[in-house]
C-alpha cells in the first residue's frame, strides 16, 4: 500500500519559534535518513516564518538533499486548510496510509482532525518524535486545553473553512413533484452544488460511508447547503439507516438498529431516504397530514418496503391508502440494471413487463415499474404514483446510470459511489 509521511511543525508563536521548528526538521532528518521512498509533507502554522525570507522553503529543501522524495510544505490560513490541502494531495494519488510525526500534544489535536476530515478508509499511524525538543513555549505538560475544548475548536474551525469553499459542478438543483401538496416541503437532490471533490463522489454527496473517502464534515457541509436551498434546517434532518430490507421506523417509538422506511406526523421534522440506483420513495397524505420515506433497492422492493411504509402510515396515523401520494425518485432504469435469472424471475412473477429478455443469462429489470404495480395492488391510486422527471424534458425513464452529470450511480461508478436523497417534511 502506498504511504505518505506528514511532519508536524506547528508551534506556539514565540521568540524561539524558528529554533524549535528547525530542531524538529533536523530530528526528523536524522532519524529518517535518506532511504525513504514515501512522499513527505511538512505542515506549519499560518503565522509561521516557514516559507518566508527568514525561513524559506528552499532551506528546508536543502536539508533534504539526498532524499528520494523532496518534501512539500503546507502553510495555510489554518490547520483545517492545511489538512484539507493534504487530503486533496493524497487522494489525487490514491494514497490511504498516513504516518504522522508529531509530539504527544500534537497527536491529540491531529486525532481530532483525523476523526473530522478522514474516514476509516485511511490508515493512520502516529510517531511521537518531538517531545524532547519542546521549548518552554510548547511543552505538553503546560497544555491546559481539554481534549473536548480542542475538539470543539477544531470542529468550528473546519466548519468555517468548509463553508467558504466554492461549490463544484454548478449550483444545487432540486427535483420536485407537482403531485405533492404545498403543505409539505420536499425534493430530490442531484449531484451538483456541493464540495465533495473525489470524482465518483463529486459534488453534492450526502452520505458518509466509512469505507469511502468523503468525510462526515464534508457531507455535513453538503447537507447544510442543500438545506439552505430547500428550506430546512440540518438539525431537523433524519436519514434512513438502510439495511436493504422492509423494517419501518415510526418516529416517536424506539428506533431499530436499521430500517428502510420511516413515517411521522411531526411538524417540521425532515425525513429522508438515500439512493444511488436504489429508489428514494416519498409518501405524503395531505388529509391526515402524515409523511413517509423509503429506500427501495431490488431486495427491499421484493420484500415489500413500499407497502410496509404505507401500512405504517395507515396503522399508526390513520391514513387511507386512497389519500396517499407516492413519488419515486431517481433510480437505475431497466436500460442499465441487470440481474441473475433467479432474482429476475421474482420480478417477472410480479408482472412480466418488469423484466426484459427473461431468457438471457442476465435479464434487464424495471424496479420502478414493479414498485408502481405493488403500490397499486396495495390500494394507492395509480394517478397518485409518479416517477420524478427532469423539468421540461419528455424523457420517460430517468436513469441514474445514464445521467452522470446529474446523479450518482453504483452501477456506473463502482463501490466508491456518491449518494443523492429524497426528503420531505410537514410545513
């Protein structure tokens, strides 16, 4: 696995600043030698003299004569900015293994940023090298800040930095349905207008998966921007915890560990379902003032998650199926979604039109049509079921895999895919 070393030169500003920083560089050089194949990054304070006439980058380069990799110096407006730049650099080279050379006090702070800015897709190792070099301005014994205070400060700093980053791939675009009453706020996100920069997650990725490289802080900022555009506050936001099954959580009752449906009658509470080929489904009942969402992949569709969500609205809040509206969000279409014959046969049993080329080794399956049929059989009026479309386009099939400019897609992008959502709330 490719690896990189990050050397901590951050230091309290003092008359001994330059001396202490040079000692750290010399110590690292002496202990490392010139045989390392790994790229090296130095991270310095924004007010540091590193990179200035007093301590030019060239002087650091000279200390590394003979090293296989010339070091890079990151001296940004904040530690958040420097670490974000570092993350961009290693993501560009697809590097996941990081060794941080720091002091005992520095380790605590870097671990805070590691939690905020990285995921478990990265492998971090800490090497404590500078404790014996600390001057009277930076001994760990004089650190009075609690870990909780450092974490809170780091979170605020990183949040402020991320809020000022420019949006990628244009503005936020939200798809809405005319079937849903004005007494509800709702929408389906697309992939534009966020800050996620990794290609398959760019740009408005709205789900943090620990196996992928988009951090929780970045996803939180994407959600904040979506909320500003859509009209909801992120603190009221609740996203389904998917398990590709048919469990439904009735808000107000104890939540199961995972669930693919969620229903509520609480005002102002935003509920949402993710999707990246799987269908985000929105349910609204304007008579009983009840809402629901569901995440419906092919497994959940066969297990009945759509009607399980409807049934929860009926049994818990008195909704009538005839009053419920269901809007099916962007998902993979029958043009791009194939399955093994045994699984496809189960969709064929729902209705033959749900499967194309049933005799082939991998038939094409229409999970949206299957959902419409199952909902209609369950009492939802056909005219109350809608496939979301792009405004002013006549295209009948809105396939996530066919529209890389608008949507994320597992089928198209592989395991490191981004996620869009469908969301709804009662005004």
